[in-house]
C-alpha cells in the first residue's frame, strides 16, 4: 500500500524525548499514516497516543518492545497489534520493569565510584515513567553535566560492557516474550537485527527458535540498518518464512538515525507484517 508506515518508535513513557501527543504530531507533520508506539517494556503511553492519533487521523498500532536475554545477548522483540488489556502481557512487562529499576540503582552506584555522584536522581529527571528508567536516561544526564559531549559518547565511555557504568541485566526469555505477545493477540517481530553481535551459528539458532516459538516478523528497514542490511534482512525474512517490518526506532529529533516515517519502502517481494491489517 502507499501509506507511510512506521512500526517502531518511543515516547517519554520509555526512553523517547517526546510525549505521545508530540510524537503523533511529528508523525502527522512527516506524513505518517500508520504508527506503532513501541515503548520499552511498557504500554502506559498507548492511551495518550490513541487520543492523539484520532486527532491527527493516524491509524495507531498498539505496540511494545520487550527486552530479552538470549545466549548472553540482549535482544529486543517488538510486539505489534497487542491488546493492552491482556493480563499475561501486563504481568510479564511489570516483572521486566522491576528488573530495570534494580539495574538503574546499580548503574548509579557504579558511576558514583568513578566520581559521578547523583546519577540516579539526575537520570530520573529525564524519565517520563518512573518504573522505566534506562541507560539512555543516565546518558542524557551525563551529557547535561558535561561528562561527555553526546549520548553516543556516554555509551561508548561508560555504559557498555567493560566500562565503569555497565551493569548486565537478565531480561525475559525469548520464549516468554513471544508467549506474552501472542497471549495479547499480537505479532512478535525481531527489532533491528543488524545490531546484535551473534556468530553465524547463534544467528541461525536464534531465528530458528524465534520462528518455531511463534515469532512472525523481522525488521528489514529500520533506523540503525544500512542499505546493505536492508537487502541482508530481506533475505533473512525469506529464508525463515517471516513477514517484514519497517520502523524508524525514533527516540529524539537530535539522537535518532532516522526520523518518523523515514527510510525506503520494503522490497516488493516480501510479505509485510501489515498485510492482513487493512
């Protein structure tokens, strides 16, 4: 279809900088017709997004992005067309958010040890939803105090494996995340697969397990993919019999690789995740 479709973005209810209302306004300005709000491990922004979508004439897809630990790697699974009233989904997300809070406290303690006190309170100033604190909120605070010139530099110097503010997290299992999404009537989609440092063997094992457990889609066009990766993950969709998705993974006008609605259309020889929605 000719509509401009964006099925991955974030608001202040996770680590985005725009409220759901402002996010929908920006999507409208950019000509987006169909938008999925996919905040990390929470669905609290969906009511506000739904109201704004009606105002702007945008079709809102209820979504969420669930953090998963698989073979020692953190991988994100997007759930699309979920029912926010699903108790199975709500309970699973609540358990995941509790883990986020514990990790945040540990990040603040680690940063204090290297001469950056007050990081917990500083990060909370950037959090729209108190139980969804993330590394991005700490990164924005460290930029504010001049510890680094940009969010990307904070991650490079403090918040990745081997750096002083890095705290590993045990997220949901892949099988659980897919089960929560399916219990909510939704479709599970692998988010930005080009970001994961999997070996060839791990890559094949992961996508095989994802498909066999009921996963149905993979992001082909997304903000962190290069044009070569569009083709690479189009081939992955075909090989594993998955539907293809596109989404900007928009967080901020100044931090994101791609604006809302950005990127090329999906290759025409793929089955889009939205094929049966309209």
